[in-house]
């Protein structure tokens, strides 16, 4: 009785089919994973926003002070939020933050990676001065002007969200080919926006987005 078996050509055809299917499935899988991370990031920001709102309610609307250099009495905003309003340190870490898995004691201060930063213009400002809360960015993934996303903040350094240098290439975001980024606004809603829109700082919308009073501090009376 003759035994049936794959010929070399048949085996190569099967391998080729598997390779094609894998090539089709992998990009789809990557998109699903990225979408999941983006959703998780937005959820983190939403929880932080609820925490910030509770803090403001307890402090007559006054935003966190900007920590000075040194001084045992200085407490950064992540520690303030975590101590009472957002108890889970994981909320402070973006799923796009690859550095967090390499940090020691990631669930214990002061070595907890903090992936998000507060708009530097909002420190010590009372929310009563927010002229456009629905347009004012309060928090987003920490970054430096014109640079890639950085996740270098810790609970001791009071992470700031520095204003972008303007315009941007559209490739400094966290997802969708680095063209999009999640942002928390002063009215506590979270929005996914293009990095190019996020980085505009000089037009009317940009001034409302980055300056609590809708204009640069030096231009205000």
C-alpha cells in the first residue's frame, strides 16, 4: 500500500500560505493592541482628571503648586493625588511607557514612573481663571518641546507638561503612527487629537488650549 505524504512543492505552498496569512494578521493584531493601549491611556487620564477635580474641590479651586528644588516640605502633585484621590499608581503610567517595566519598585514611591505631566502654565492657578475649561489642556503624556514623548517623570520631580514648540511634524504623538495623542482638559473630558493640533500654541485656539486665561501671561494686564 502506497503511503501518502506531502511533496516538497506542497510543503512550500503550505508554508507560503501560512506566511501570507501571518503577514495579513500581524498588522491587524498590532492595530488592535495599539487601540487597546490608547483606550487604556485615555482611561488613565480620565481617572487622573477625576482626582484633580476632587483636589480642586478640596482646595478652593487652587491648582497644585509647582515644586521647588529641594526642601523636605515640597510635595509633588503625583504624591498628592496618590495619597488621597487616585490610589493606584498604575494609573500614573501610560501603556505606551516602555520604561516603566525597567524601573525598580514601580508600585512604591519615589521610584514610580509617572508618564503624564501637568500643563506648566496651570500650576498655582485658580480654576476660576480658566476662561475656556473645555479647551484648556491640563494633562497629557509628558514631553519636552520638539522632542519625542518622554516618560522620565517620577513622584519626586513634579512632572510638567511643557508646551510644544509649535506646529510639530505630527510624529511626536503616542499612537496612530505617532500622529495622535490623548489629552485631559480642564472640564475633565479626555480627547484624542492629532499631535499637529495639540502642538499649535500661537493661534486663538492654541492660546485657549495652553494658557488658562486664553493669552500668554506676559500679554495679560
